[in-house]
């Protein structure tokens, strides 16, 4: 069938949305500071530790487990989306985080969580 797998590319809109939300919170709050030009619009990483600009990568801009779970569930192809619910994915994501293992990347965590639920990820 080929369609019963989940590609981590599907996570890109979620990451962009959470980044934009963080950006919105920043600009709504402290307008005296600007976002570091290395990160926006560059998408790179600022290596200057003395840089006083705002850095999205240093802010907790990650979506929460429930955000990720809801998103992943909505992006799951048939028949997976009918076989597990959002809560199951959220619990699996929590489990991956609690086990640790140095997994910080969302893609990695989603892959681990879905694997634990028996869902194949491309
Ligand atoms: Zn910077």
C-alpha cells in the first residue's frame, strides 16, 4: 500500500506554527529587542554568546506534547488514525521524554512514540 507510514516531513507546519507563535509573543511583549538576524529570516544558528538579540532557539518554542499529539494524529494516514487516539500518542510522547536518551528533536521523539504504538514512520 505504501501509504501506511508517517513521514516526519509532516511535522514542518507544526514547527513553523509554534515558531510563529513564539515570535508573536515576543513582538507583542518586548518591542525594544529584535530577533537575531542569524535566525530570522536566515533560519540559522547564532554562535555569538554575547549577542543580546532575541533567539528563538533559546526560547521554549517547542510545541507541547498535547500539541504534537493532536497534530500527529491529524496527520496520520489511514488506518493508523483510527487505531490510536490523541491521548495515546501524547502518553507515548511523554514516555519517550521520560526515558530520555538524549532525544531532544521533535522528529525523533515522534518517531519513537509512534514506533512504540506500532506505527511505522518513514
Ligand atoms: Zn544572535
